[in-house]
């Protein structure tokens, strides 16, 4: 499955929202508070994750790229990838 993302700035924090690629960035942004600061596509590598357990060998790597034509925003590949990856690591560690 392919995914898109938007990074919102809200109350001084950057928060990612990840969603299916069949939905437009604009539709997702319309339903959220805060300002969209970047957007694009996100690829998850090493996603052989058991929902009930996390193994060190299954750490997710994230690759952000592209842009949102509907929002007129580009991705920040390194910054956005690190932000999303950090959130996933906190969830499973």
C-alpha cells in the first residue's frame, strides 16, 4: 500500500499525519488544525512488524519524497523522514 503524509505545525510542534495515497493532501488538510508545512509521499522499509512485539531487526526506516500539488507544498526528505521515523520508534520501543 502506498502512503502520503502532511506535516502540520500546531502550537509549536510539528505533527505528521499519514494516510492512503487514494486520498488527496487537500482533503486531509481541510480537516485538521494547524498549518501544513510540508507534504509528499512516504515509503516504509522493514515493515515486517508483528503488532504484538517489536524486534530490533524490524525497525522501520522511512523515506519521504515528492510534493503535494493540491497544497502547493514540497517534502523535506531528511527532516520529514526523521520526524516520522522517530514517532514509529517511540511507539514500538
